């Protein structure tokens, strides 16, 4: 069953991070579209690779775990906070800002802490 879940979870996290990073960068910056798309693709590829390693149970470094956790949980939080108000109340214009200003930063902080704790626990068990 892990053989089926590994590519599915990896692809899902790739798409989530790609969408979240592209949306956040296009809303908050004035950079050209190709820069936003390139940075988003690099982040999504990094998360796809990290997710593959995490699902495989491979040992992951502390820095990689912190960055991966921050991007994963921050992207998931952003999508829920951004698309949730749009799905619930279609006529609100300020609902998506919950995802941008509250959910994403909280998700990034919690994801970084979770990534650090995961890597620290993994290193403690491995020693």
C-alpha cells in the first residue's frame, strides 16, 4: 500500500505548494511572472523530493526538515484559509486575506517547529 501512497502524497504536496507559492507571490510581489513561477516550481520540487523521503522513512536533516515542514504546513494552511472563505461565503471580498495574513504565517511557524521536532526525534532515535 505504501507504494501506491508514496507517489500520490508526493504529487499532492507538489501541487499544493506550487499553487500556494504562485498565488502568494503573485498577490504580494511585483516580480515578473516568470520569476514567481520559477521560484514556486523550485519550492514545489523541493517539497516533492522531501515528501518522497519522508514517506519512505529516510533520515532527514534538521534544516531540511524545518524548511520542508514550514513550506508544507504553511501551504496547506494558506489553501484552507484562502479557499475556505471563498467556498463558504461566495460574496465576501476580504475572506481570502485570512489565508494570506493569518493562516499561512501561523502554518509556516508551526510547520517549522514541527519539522525541527520531527528531525530531532529522528536523530535521537537513530543515535
